[in-house]
């Protein structure tokens, strides 16, 4: 069993949920980003966004790997930052597009 943190754009929330379920049934412990209740990130304070970022990075830190949900090969700036952070910790980086081939 691996502990895997899911990373990707919030616009792929539905796909992230489906992928998380599939990976869970393959025997992995999946950590996901918090599902934001407000309609846009701008609705949150800077401190709230910093806390969310800190908590997501902590999930990456305690994981064995991250799974990048890169639908149509899209990787946004936040996800790029998470990939670099994971690499700096020598975490395995898995890409959704590679798993589906």
C-alpha cells in the first residue's frame, strides 16, 4: 500500500474524485485536496489560502508519492509547484495520463 496525495486543478474535481476512488480500490491510501465550498479562490482570505497550501504540502510530505491529475496534459502553476515540492522530498511523481495508457 502506498500513501498518495492527489494534485491537480480544481477544474478537474470530478475526474480527481473518480481517479481517487479507482486508486483506493487498488489498495492505496489516497489523500486529496480539500473541496472548496466557496465559488472562487478569491472568496478566501490570503491567510486561509496560505493555510490550505500548507496543509496540502503536509499531505505531500507524509505521502510516498503524488498523483498529478493532468487531464489533456494540463498542469497549472500551483500543481507545478506541488510537483517541484514533491521532487525536492524525493517523492515518486505519478501522472494520470501515464497510468491510463
